[in-house]
């Protein structure tokens, strides 16, 4: 039996991913550091988990808007494909696996604040989106 999410992701037109591909120049640069005052609540007390940089929040929102944050077991995916520790694995990912990796980062950020920002800083997000671009057969000029 075919996996419905895999089938849905495979059927998405290339144009669906274009807003994500358009982010590549930004993903190749580290996000703007969070201002020190963002480490404080409005009442002046220190936050336990500081907010993400604005670019990171926009990336996360875009992934939800594009509906590429999947419902599959992303934790099991990371255990089977530890791309966070072995980024070269990304080079062999298919379209669904790229979306699963993005899902793991985006959903994981809810439990480990800063996960997406760290993946951005380490070049993992850029590598994932570059892999998607390669799979989709879009020009490399971005």
C-alpha cells in the first residue's frame, strides 16, 4: 500500500516548492542573531527559551504554509537517517525524505528551541533545499 504523504509530496508541482527554493541565498548565510532584549519577557524576566531569529520564524511558517511539514513519524526518520550528524546523507535523499528532514527540524524545534536556527547555521537547511532543487531539476542559478 502506498504511503499517502509520500504520494502527495511526489505529486506536488515544482512551482509549489519555488518559495522555498527562493530562500536559498538567505539559507546560505547565517540568520541574524537574536537581539539581547528578545531574551526577556515583557515584564523584564528572563525567558527560559529565547525566540528564534525572524528569518527562522519565517522559514518555519513557510514550511507549514507549503504543507511540507508531514505527519509521518519524524523522530523515527531521524533515527534511521541521522542527517543531523551525517549531513552527506542528504545528498541521497528523495523529495519525501527532504520533506521528512525539514519536518524533523521544524517539529523538533518545538521541543528543542534553536534546532532550526542551528541547522541553518551549520548549512543543513541550505543543503536540504539545494537537494530538493536538484531533485526537482530547477536551475542552479539561485
